């Protein structure tokens, strides 16, 4: 009987050695320790032995059963621990790895220039107004002292929506709309898109202006010069100089076109031993139109030109962006070519 138990013990040890999973262990347990298991049957047979043999054999059988139980439990726990360890290693975080960098966009150069211009005027106390893109002829032309037979209308290359409505050709109609609705003093800017039938290296059928105007008692041309000097110096640098050239606009009198010293050659007309191509060797760049608001415009909005005065100006934002960022073709601003945009 003892020999049978020894042989069974060796067999069980072999079977356990061959186990690779909890399922294998369960099969071995049932095969030897189950209700009809081999060891269970041997233990049942102990009762049939001679009384003097029973205690020794019974003890051996029990000891074997305990060993097998312990062995199965130990294997289960070891494997469980190994699985857990494996999981931990698989899920381990390396906190020294650099973070994942998501590509992110940035503001379009045109928007950047527009935002900067608006921020400069707001810091000087100007309020921001917007108006409709589809405008009536009255606000775009008539109220700005451009009657229907005025030659200036031809210069505007207007897009017509219907007989009386157009895509606004400048942001100046916002000036009229603001003045129609409030009394001076007013310091306002009107940034936004404008539309003209024009398309080449320096012209786009849709472009952006910042219109600005200030109306109060005793506003002078000197105030205009002060505001615009601050604007260009903040936009292009403190060394930037201004030059006013007499000009003509129907809605201002007197009118001026305003040049700044060339942002590339600084007014020296030459760079790196060659002539400056940006200012075409003139040393100056045209950037703004401005003037004192025409009495006819004040009358159109119900102001008394004997009492109030004011100045108005308009700056093309594409021009500002091109000069500020060294862009030579206006169309690049609207093609949304990422190879171009990523340079900024
Ligand atoms: Zn230059």
C-alpha cells in the first residue's frame, strides 16, 4: 500500500510539472483528489485494511493529499503573481519620455496685422465698430460726398449686388453709420473686409482696411499727425518717419497720402550695396490715406461743420502685413498654402 502511495505521489508530481494553466491544475486536482479521484479512492481503501496497518497508511495518504493541495494552491498563487507582474510591466509608464507634441496653428499674418492695428488704436482710446459688407450706395458714396456723377466712383471698381446695393468698396460707410447714431465726441475705428473688382500682384478683389475717425470740437490736422505717428511707430518701430503728401479724397479736405520711411532700407534707398526694391529706391512707402472730414460729410449726418471738426484715415491691412512680414505678392495671403503660412 505504501508502494502504491509512493508511485501515486510520483505520478501526481509529474502531472503537476506538466501543468501550465489554472485549467491544467483543476484537471489534475479532479483526477486525483476529486470525488472519484485516484488518491480519494486509495484513501477510501484504507478502511478495508487490517486495523494495525490503517494508522500508518492513513497518515501517509493524508500527508500526500495535503502536499498535493498545497502544491496546487502554491502554483495558482505564483502564476497569479506572475500575471500581475507582467501586467504591471506592460502598463508601466515611462515618466521620463518627452510629451507628445500636437501640431497647433497660429494666427494668419493678415489677422495678426489687423489685430495689432486694432490693439494700437484701442490703446489710444478708439472704439471698434463694424458695418455691413453689403452696403447701399448712399452710405458707401453719397453721404461721403461722392455723388453718382463723381469721377471717384470709377476708381472704386464696384461690385454691384443689385441696382442700389453694392459690396462696400471701403470701410468709410461705417463712419457715416456711427455718426448718424451718435453725437460727438467720437473716436472710432472700423476694421473689416472691403471689395473691389481688381486682381493682381498688389491688388486683391477682397482686402481689409482699418478706417478711423475722430470728431470733436477743435480737432486739428496736428491731432491727426500725432495719432498716425504713434500708430506707425508702434506698428513698424520707433525710428519710422512719416511724410504727408497733399492728395485728394472726396470725403476729406484737406487730404493727404501718408508715406512712412522704408521698412527695409530705413529711407537710405539702398540695401546691401544695391538699390532697395521695396521702396523702388525712393526711401518712402505709401501706407495711409487721411484728411480732415469734409463739411459735406458732416452735413450728411446732421452735424454742424461750423461747430465740430474731425479727421479720418484709412489704412490697408494687406499692405501693412506685406511690409511688416516682407511678403511680395498679395495673393499669397489668400491662397492658404501651408508652406507659406508656416513661415510666420
Ligand atoms: Zn527701401
